[in-house]
């Protein structure tokens, strides 16, 4: 029987890891649809961002209570799953608590710590479920979360509660079997643990065979749940558990509000002022120049990494003045739409055996994100400032608006008037450059 369990466990492990690796490869391929962007400068500052923003969750602590609860879930789930290493080795080798003997007293300290974290995870997840489904905070009930995104968050919270409960029940049934000297379990006795011992009254009335069945069910459900969670991550907003770290490392280091210049636009201005510098007609090399972005293939790989890293927490939309005043713009929806479009193109690419975006008659601009949404943005940077994992929705918005204005000539009349003034008068106002300093003369009385 033990050999059968070992073989079954190895098969489950191999299939789970293979499925996760395959989906991970698809995600990497989708991100590579984006344009090249060099973000390898200042490694010291970048590693500092990883430590403060990803590990330390610095931005979360603007709301200390929520930050502490989130830290319990984050730290608890990650640290407790260190135990997965022992479970995996026990499953493969057919042993019982392989690390108990080598670690001695330290083993008990570790498991007790894990149990404390498990209880904190259960409490925090319960509070988060109440916030989402009973208190119903505004950012959790907005229309851009309708459907699967709202259910996704609840499923994950419930799953974490179930996994932590299974962990405690596993320890409780195991230690009762140890105390009874049951074969296999008494080989590496550990003694009782901090919280699971309070579950003993629920189990003491069971016979050894029944108790072994409970222990085995908890063991299998716990590890299968972890493997299932691993393979659910790439389809869920909780992929940020992994991607928050590279996203923090590759975050842009320029001051907020500094918009990247487009060399192609700068060259156009240069050639207009100095025509002799323009390349002869017909000598241009490379693909036709495109201003801004129409689809995900026109965005940078960092923009696409941002989309996969989005936690859908809604802090960006809650801080957005356009969203607050009832306009259609939601920075969270911008990121979700970018990810959905990327996934759609990725499926089409794989079905055709290619890595480059295929033409399917649709685009991120217009089919996913509307002109009305883009025009509502005030470029105030509130969404960028609030994001806990260094996502920049504004960069995507600006690139889509550039395409609207510069490729489609699609701009409100008010904007066109400003553009004309900038072109002719070098300022947004309809005043001649020669008369621009008159206001100063009038103030000084000269």
C-alpha cells in the first residue's frame, strides 16, 4: 500500500509541475510579444525596490491594519509551504516527518511557528472575505470586477482557509497516532504542537484505522490543494505572488510625471527645422514608424509584465479622480483588458505555431479600451503612486492616446486648438511669441 502511494504521489507531482511549467512558458511567450525596453540600469536601486516593495510591501502600510493582515496571509502561506519540501520527500521516499530527527528540538519550534501563521492566515482570510462580501468596500464591488474576477478573489481566500485547516488537522491526527504508538507514525515522534493539540478531542474517539484514514485524507488533500493552487495561479490575479518581485525590480526609476520622449517625433521636428538632415526619400530602413500603441504588440514587455502582475486590488481606481467622479476610466480595468487581450492573442499565436501577434481583426484600442476611457485620464499619476507592486497604468494610457492623436488624428476640438497653438506659437495659448512677455511689462508698469 505504501509503495502504491509513493508511485501515485510521484505521478501527481510530475503532472502538476509539468502543467505549471507549460503555462509559465505561455506567459513568458506572451510577455515577449511586447517591444524591447532596457531596464537594467542602477541594479542597487532596483534591488532596494524588490526588498521594500515586494518583500516589505512598503506601500501596503499606508493602511497599517490591512497591511498587517495581508502580511499574515503572504508570509504565512509562503513560510508554511516550506513544509511542502518535507511533504514531497515523505511522499517520494515513503518516510514520516523526514526532518524531525535531524532537526531535533528545532523541528518542533518550526512546526509551532507554522501553526501560529496558519491560524493568522485563517483569521486574515476570514476578515478579507467579510470586507469583500459583507461590508462590500466600494473598490471591490465596482463594475470592472463583475463576473469571474470577483469570484476569483473569493475562491483563493476560501482555498487558503481550507489548506491551513487541513494543515492543522494533519498535525492533530498525526500526533494522536504518535501517542498511540501506531506503526509508521511512531518512527519519528514529535510531541504535540501548539494549536493542533486542541483538535485532539475531535479525534480521540476514533480507532487507529479511522484515524490513519483521516490523516491520509488530510495529507493528500493538503498537498493536492497546494499543487492545484500552483496551477491555478497563472490563471488568477494571484499570479502577483510570483511576479511582484520581477515587476518591482524592473520598475521605472525616472521621476513620476516624466514622460518618455519618442525619438521618431523628435526627428520629425528636427527634419522640419533642418531639412538637410532628413534621409533621402526611399532610403529608410526597418518597419514603418508607428506613433504610440494600438495593440499589445506595440507596448513594451514591461507594460505586459505589469498586466500579468496586477493584483486587481483597485487601489489605483479608488484614487483615480476620473473614476471617483463617475467617468468610465478605471486604471484597474486598463490592466485587466491588457492582460485579457494578451491572453487572446497568445492563444491565437500558439494555434498558428508562431510567437508574434496574429491579425484577428481586433485590437486593444477600441475593442477593449474605449476612446472615452482614455480621454478621461488627467495624467495625475495617482494610479502609479498607489499601486503596491509598481504597476504603471498611465504608461499604457499615454501610448494608446498617442496612437489616437498621431495615427488616427482622433482628438477633441479643444485638444486640436492647443496642438495648433503649440505648433505655431510654441505655447498652448493663442499669443504670438513676440507678445508673450507683454504681461510682465504690464505688471512692472513699463
